[in-house]
C-alpha cells in the first residue's frame, strides 16, 4: 500500500458488439483479417526485454485453409527455457516489491487496449488461427479477456482488504505475498481469453511467469504479448516460450524455483504433470501450487415437462458453437421418449439450416473448421465407427472433408447404449450423442448421468416441473462444477458464473474469481504487540 486505500474502478462486463451488416466493427475486423491473411506474422520467444528468433520455425496456417501460410513461430531450445526462468527470477526482485495499485493499473490498461485499439487484432487473429466465427471471437478474444482483467483487479483489491481482527494492545495484519520462485502457465488452443488469463492472473498478484501457449494459438498469443508490452508490463514478468511441450515442461519442472502451475488443457496431460511434480517434489524449495482446468463430457438432460424448442436450442447452441471445441460444450444428451422425436426433428432442422462448414471470413458461416488434422482424424474416426456400430446411428451430419480446411459437419449420433463410447469419451468437436430414456425412468436416468463419465465440468437440466428441477439439482450435485437450469451448458461470463469443474475436469479453482487468485499468493501474518511483556511469569503462578 502506498499512501491511500485506493478503490479500483468497478468492474463491468464488456458489452458484446453485434457485427451486424453495416456496423463499423464488421468492416474493421474484416479489414484486419485480410491484412493478416495476406501478411506474414513472425512470432518470437519473449524472454526478458528480448524477442528471440531461434530460426527453428514452424508454419502457422488457418485450420479452415490449411494450405495457406500466414506466418511462422520460433521454437525454443532448452537454453532458452533456462534463460526465461532466469529472467523471471531476476524480474521478481522489482515486480514483487511494486505497490499493488501499479500492477492493477497495468492490467486495467491492458483491458482498455483490448477494448479499443487492439480489439480487432485480437479478434482477427483468433478467427484466423483458431477458426472462430466473428461472434465466437468477440465473446472470447475481446470480451472475456477484458472481463478477466477488470474483474481480477477488483478481486485482487478485495483480497488485500481481507484482514484479521486485532485484540487490545496488538495489531494483526495479513500480507498477500506472491509465491517465491516462478509460475508456469500452460494454455490451450480454444480460448484466447484463457491463454491471456492464466499468465496474467498470477502476474497480477505479483508473481513472475513462464508462459507456454498452445502451438495452435501462437498468433493470438503474440497479440496478447503486444498488448501486455504496450500496457507497460515490465520485461521478464511474463516470458513466452513456444515449442516442444515435453522439453519445455521437463526443463521447468526440474527447476528448484518452480512454485506453481496454472494449466488448462486435457486431463491426460494434466495428470502426467501432476505425477511429474510429485516425482520431483524433493527438488523444490516450496510445495508447488497445482491448478488445472481440464476435460469435460458435458450433459444436457431434458425432463418430459421441458419445452421442446428450448431443449433443441440448448443442444444446437450448446453442442455446435465453435464446432463443439468448448470445454463446456454439450456432448451427451438424455431425452425422454415422449418428446425425443420432436426435439430431434427440431435439432435436425437447425443443423440443416447451417451453411456447410467454411471460413470465418464469410459471416454467414455458423460452423467453421476444427483446430488441426489430429482433431479432424479423431472425429472422423468416431463418426465412421457410429456409422457401422449396431447400437448407434447418425441422425444428422456425419460428413467430413479436409481437402481445404478441417471441416466436420455438425453431427448428432443416436445410441441405444447409454455407455456407448461417444457418451463417455471427450471428443472435443461438433459431435453430440443422444440417448433416449423411458419417461418413467427419470430418477434412474439422473443416476446414469452421474456415473457415466469421469468428468464433472458442466451440465444442464431442462424442465418446467419444479420438483424435477429440485431432484436433478440434488442428484447431480457432484457431476458439474457449473450447473445450468433451463439453459445450455456453455457461455460462462466472468464476474457472473465463475468457471471450473471437479472430478477429472480439474481442481475447480474457478477462473475469474477471487478463489483462483488466492492460489497465487502465500499470506504472511504479521502480529505486532504494542506493550511487550518483560517478565515470563503468568499471574496463575502466584
Ligand atoms: P492439450 O492438453 O492438448 O494442450 C494444452 C496445453 O498443454 C498446450 O499448451 C499443449 O502444448 C500443452 N501440452 C500438450 N502435451 C503436453 C505435455 N506432454 N507436457 C506439457 N504440456 C503439454 O489441450 P488443447 O487441445 O489445447 O485444449 C483442449 C482441452 O482443454 C480439452 O480437453 C478441453 O476440455 C480442455 N479445456 C478445459 C477448460 C476448462 O476450463 N476446464 C477450458 C478450455 C479447455
């Protein structure tokens, strides 16, 4: 604290722009998209004050147009990762000592830069390399990251205000110290906002960070680094390294000063990181904080009392927006026999009204490409399997084509087997599987929802019967960290629905909340006594 108890600006959610025909934002984002499409971005490593170009490069190609190259990124060698760690530790000396309002100002400025001059750079880069349509880019790469930055500043100031009582003659104070050492942030491809938030939230609390973005997100990661630099984030506070995840991770997890991991990505990778940290535990100076948000197999269950149009819309939007590549995307659906045919008919109609999957540059495309060839091949494999398996059939979709882009048609699989492979496995694509239950088996079906998947990220119940809603809310208590009533299971908003799941879906440290920020501090209690005893004898000793 400097010389005042400063109140931070009240955080408000960034309004979502419409990009409707004739709006200035539509024109601006298309102009930026074209400039990126015809340009050639060069993404360096950001280590301390340096931008390092190693010369070992990989191409950056849009998933919807994978023969077209829009740039390259440089990959790190072990020595660069070590250099990034050294820079962190050097920068920590000044950064950890900086008064909090100066840190707050940097991240508030970053939010305003994204809301203004960088908005269309963030959006166009996200459309280009993550193949988001403009609306999906806007709610992620503009609004959500702005919200993370603004709300986290508010939560940070609330945390600092949380102080203990003091009895007469003493003063108790708590300092929320950053962790000793450095934090390792590993981020996924699917949200530019998450990519920015994982290093930023730890840095905001006074920590220094080595950030490894996903190979499939490096373009928008560069724009984030540009924003942080322009916002005045001192060199070396966030160091960005790209390249071989195993080598980078081994180098970091071998370091005695490693003090925490902020991860979002798949469950298998996170479990292996946890194991590796456990194996290395004797090496570390402190017990590392382990925070990870991971996979999901998110459900929708409709009660016979649910309105069919509402269920169909929850499926269409919940399963297919951003090609089902949201960790929260609906991927298993339970429908009652009495309304299932009607609901499926409506979903089919919705899906048939989409254009064929295509480029996000064409604003009439609701569905664009999946992220890369590996994802495409995996999804095509499950679709082919459903075409031949006796206990599955394709209701709509089922087509795919990777000649130009990694395009998978939105697909609904209907199964008679509630434990069918696509009811249990996270596919991470525009494929949703439906199981139809007997209306009389509502309560048993809730048990089925609870015990079918290892995950517990998001889920939704749709019903108009309040007793049914109450029963589902209780029966499904532990199978979703974000539970929705009469809504789709996607679309969490920072400051309103803190996000995270349990079981195999993560440590549930709720990104975009004070709970998350508390993982990046180590409180120090200071007790000061004003009249210090000078004799050891207590009165009872006579
Ligand atoms: P991923 O696990 O493939 O990659 C995530 C990050 O881990 C990337 O930076 C990647 O390079 C890195 N990585 C990969 N292998 C590694 C290894 N062996 N060692 C160290 N790092 C490694 O995930 P993805 O495909 O980028 O993202 C999709 C996954 O993320 C899905 O499972 C999705 O459910 C999950 N996700 C979860 C949330 C959530 O909040 N729960 C949010 C977004 C995404």
